[in-house]
C-alpha cells in the first residue's frame, strides 16, 4: 500500500504543475489561486474515487478530464469569473481558444510551463520567493515539503507565497516568453533560480533524502524544458544542465548511513551514475557553441574533471585554472574556498595555507574545516583549534558530528 501511495503522490506532484500551468494560461496569473484550487479539487476527487474503484486505466487522462469539467464549472458558475474573466476570454475565443478546448497536449503543457517559469522568475519578485513559487507551482511540492526544504514553517511559507502572488498581480505579470530584446537578460534570472533550486537540494540541510533528490531532479527537469525552445536553448542553458548532471551523478555516493556526508575523496566511484555523467558530457559538448563563457561553463568543466576519480596533477592544475577564471567571473566565498583546496592539490599545502589565511572568512565553518585539514599533520594544535571553531559555527548536528570525528582523529596522527 505504501508503494501505491508513493506512486500516487509522485503522479500528483508531476501533474499538479502541468495542470496549474495550462489552466493559468487560460485564466491569467491574476487568478492563479483559482487554477490551484481546481487542480487541488481534482486531486481530492481522484483520491476519493480511486480508493473506492481503484486506479483507472489511464490516471493522467482521468485527471485532465476532471480538471476540464471543473474548469468549465468555474466559468459558468463563479461570479468573480463572470465579471472579470469571461470578457477577456471572449476576445480569446474569437481566436478559437475556448474553454471547451482546454488543451492538455504535451506541447501545450510544455509551452505553458516555460511561460510560467519566466513569470515566476520575474525580477520584481524576491529571489527566495521565486524559489518558493517554483517549488509550489512548477514542481508541485506541498507547503509542508517547501517548509522543510527551507527549514521553516507552513505559516511563513504561506505568507511568502501570498506576497509573491500579490506581486504577480500588482506587476501585471503575464504568462508569455519575454520579447526578443529581453529574452537573454530574463533567461539569466531563470537559470539563476534553477541553479539555486538545485543547490537547495544538493547542499540541503534537511534530513529528508528523498526530498533532497527531488529538488535536484526537478531543477534538472526545468533546465531540460528550456532546451525545447530555440530562444532559450542557449549554450549557457546547456552548461547549467551539464553542471547539474555531473553533480547529480554522485548523489548516491555523497551520503552514508545516518545522513553522514561522504567527502569527494572518500566516495565509492561504483556508486556514481554513469548515465548522468554521459548526459553531462553531451550537454557540456553542446555548451561549447558560441563565444560566451558563463560561470555555468566554468563550473560544469570543474564538475567534469571531478567525474574522473583518478587523482592526477593534470586534473588539479586544470581545476585550479578553472577556479581562477571563475573567481573573475563570479566571486563568492565558496568559490574562493574551493579554489584554495584545488591550490593545495595542485601546488601543495604550504602555498594553500598562505592563500587560506588571507581569506579570513571568520563566520564560515567550511573555512575553518579547510584550515584544519591544511594544518593537520603539520601543526595538530592549530588544526584542532580550527576544527573547534568550525564546530562552534556549524549549523546542523550532522555537521558537528563530522567535525568532532575530525578532532578525534587528530589524536591518532603523528606530527610531520
């Protein structure tokens, strides 16, 4: 029964986003709650009916048929729709787009979802709210799941989503691809939100392993969706997809029992997903067209080198060079830290220590973990001191356990 419930939940998650997008394209974003209500009622009816009668031969078609009926009901009975929506639809129907022809074809679903993606990622909406809207409307996650992903509560998430939807209304955001002269800049924001969504899953602090993976694969799905349109199927789009494929390929190897994070050097290569690595290589090849080198290109190339487990000088020298370029394109503390680790692997501990001490990222526990690793075996007292600082700054119990293990291991290490 548990497996059946899981498959139903996954079906609802997948179809929720599609149906909301299609119905919203008809109602307009100012009435997106009506689209969500229709789809939620459709799912509720499906649950009640399927529990009594069992699954229909084609559950997806059943959902679409019921959603059509409920949408038609809203158009005929709801007073708000009679006053505010039907006049607008009359003009549309003159173009042969009527409610009876509500289109759940794969092409229209894809078109509607891409238009919704650009609407949700409108710069007028705060970045965190864009991620929340994407999780709810484009990925079909429930409020509980979104709250868990953000380590927040339902009330906070509901308020955030409400404000974001109000912004969609007040800014009169439409479900459409941006004009030709805006597509590049708007696509940058869409790609950034997809990147943040993937990162939310890949570096998640939640203990829900399934949710973490779902976040990443939903981000990958949204990226792949953009490749279906000529104006959004650009080299940087393919570079981001390549990056996500390479990282996702190591998902199963990154986490041991008890939610312990397995560092790259300790991962079992046999657990890496070869198909995702090959897919990453395919999109990395496609990303090489054109003259632009985005941060996604550089990160994807770094991730590609990491898809080869062998620890060679050539590998780390190339990774170091890519990090040097990335710092110029898109500086961040995490990039600086990763670059310092690559410097250690390519040029040795002493040079990396000099670079690390200059960073002075005093509020970053990863910084002190790196310092601890670099001092380990050279000056175990300094290593211990840095690990202890990292422990005091760590945000989760799992991270603190990993750091405590490093401290304990120092007792068994001789000085160099």
